[in-house]
């Protein structure tokens, strides 16, 4: 299955949840925001949302500092 992740094409097995995608990116314990096709996906829904072929997904990691 082909998706676009952070502006780059990515081939993935299917089916795959957003939580599994975040984990595959090495961000399981990181504070991230995930957008799917222009809509924010709440973290509480990451296990329920299945990535679909052609999805445009943005994963943004929150960085702290001061």
C-alpha cells in the first residue's frame, strides 16, 4: 500500500493502524501530532484509525526547550 508520509512516498503493508505507523517510525513514546488527509487524528484514536492507500499523513514531533 502506498501513502505519503511527511511529503515523501512510503510503501507499507496493510492493514496498519496509525499507532503501528507511529511505532514503525520509532516514535512510540514521543509526543507527536498526527494529521491524516488534512484532519488531526487525536492520539486516543490512533489504534482505531486504519491507514488507507493514498492517505497523506503528517507526523510532527513536539520538541521542548527554552
